[in-house]
C-alpha cells in the first residue's frame, strides 16, 4: 500500500493510528448520520443521543483492542443499542416520544398525523424509511449501512411504505 488514504474504515494498515484519532475521524464522518438513524429508529431524540454516545464509546473500546470499525459496524451497534432502549422503555411502560409530542409546540395537524403513523411502525420499518425516504440514501447505501443485500432493501422498503400508507390513511389501527 502506498501512503494512507481516508476511507470508510480509517487509514490504511500501514499507519499505526491512535484510537483517539481514529474515533475523532469516525465521529466527524458518521455522528450525524447515526444520530438521524437512531432518532427515526427510537422515535426519541434523547434516547438517540444516549445510543450514539454509547455506540462511539464502544467503537473506541473496539479500536483500543486493535480492531477496525466501519460504517456498517457503527449502524449495527447503534441499532442494537436502540433495540435495547426500546425494550427497556417497554418494560418501564413509558413512551417518552408521546410525552415529548404532547409537550411540544403545536404543529400542523397533518404533521401530527404523519408523526403518529411513523411512530406506530416497527423499529425496522422506521429505520429503513428514515434512511431511504428521509435521509435520501440510495438502496446500495442503505444496504451498506444495515448490512443487508440491496434486493432485501427494496423489498423491505416497499413493505414499510405500504404499512406506513395504511397507518397514515387509517386503513389499520
């Protein structure tokens, strides 16, 4: 390998990197995207922030052990942390997202309906719709972030859109 180049997984193996430097680079490249993904996945900004912080803490620990961290790894760990939080919230019987909505400034009725339908989707449906429809990623980019095949992305996206449409139009409770 001639020289070092920035890429999805940091610098080339030729360079011995300080884990703090690698983490700083990963945060700069992926923090916002992971956060947006987790907000859509969990439906709660504060939970998403906690999950992002924990994801990058785990990335640092991984880097300290000399292991590589890439985009797919970050999204998978973030998603797993989101699932843990959703399970915890379910056990506690709290829906902080609903509480936030009730305390927030009034917003147009259509937006409330959209948010309500979106929050009623499964976390997997929210995740794929967030990446594709809200963040505007291509099928290949979504596949890379979620670690699935592009064909699976197309099918899951089709089904998630249909479920969202039914929830939004009142075809299903």
